[in-house]
C-alpha cells in the first residue's frame, strides 16, 4: 500500500493590512535618524527664503523632506558590493548621499551665517548617529565613543572658521582653497585606511 506524498504547505499571500503595517513600521523606525536627516535637508534648503519663494520651490522643499525621511536611517551592514545598479547603490549608500546632497544644496542656496552654523551642527549630529562604525553592530569592540564626536566638532569648527576668512576677493585666494582641498583629501584617505584596518 502506497501513501501519497505529503504536500509542503506554502505560505499564502500576505493580507493587504500586514503590508500597510510593515510599510508603516519601516517609515517610522529609527526616528532619531529620520528627524536629524530631515532637519538637515530642510535647513540646507534655506527655509526662510523658501517660505517666500514660488509654490514650485515650496513643493520641491517638501519633496526633499520626504526623500530625506526615507533615506535617513542608518545602514548597519558591511560594505559588500551586491549590485552595480544605481538604485541598489543609492539605497545602500543613502546615508552618505544625504549629507553630501545637503551640503551641495546649502552651498547653492547661500543661507545666512546662523543657518550655516545650524546646518553644521545638524550634519555633525546626523553623521555621528548614523555612523555604523562608531555606534552600530559593525563597530570594533572597545572603540572610544567620545573621540569621533570631539573630532567631528573640531573639524566643523575649523571648516566654519576657514569659510569665514576674508580671502575670497583677494588675488591669492586659490592658495588656501588648494590647501583646504588637499587637507580634505588626506583626511579622507586616512579615514578610509583606518576603516579598512581596524585596531587589534
């Protein structure tokens, strides 16, 4: 006597309600990251000027805030290349693209000095909160938590002071600009080398 093979139960389609709950959970997770990232993006758009701008500009600022809310949460994963598609790359590197885009937008909108200081503080806070190397599961054991914050604050202060130096209208303005670019490149290379070879 033969018995019929048992059928493997397959999970049925998810109900529409569970999809809505899952989407809502994703959009409200890591609220600190989202608030800081959105505030950074909106501040970079120069809100005092945007309030008196045409309707299209205000709609664009709203779109920027929505995109920042999606892109802000920390990606706590090791940098493994999974796909070369732009969509996959952008989703994985979104916590890098968001502050870089905010800096570019702030440079284009020309905010007041007080707003520049606010943007710098928000940028520092956002980078420290979303940095998986210092605060996530990929952080090395025994890594000091205060050092990144102090380094970021000192670097921001130096950049703000250098940006306010009255050399833009002088004939030798390219020299400090070249030195600043070279120093930034060296710091970036050192940071990448430190991440590739953690202590211990």
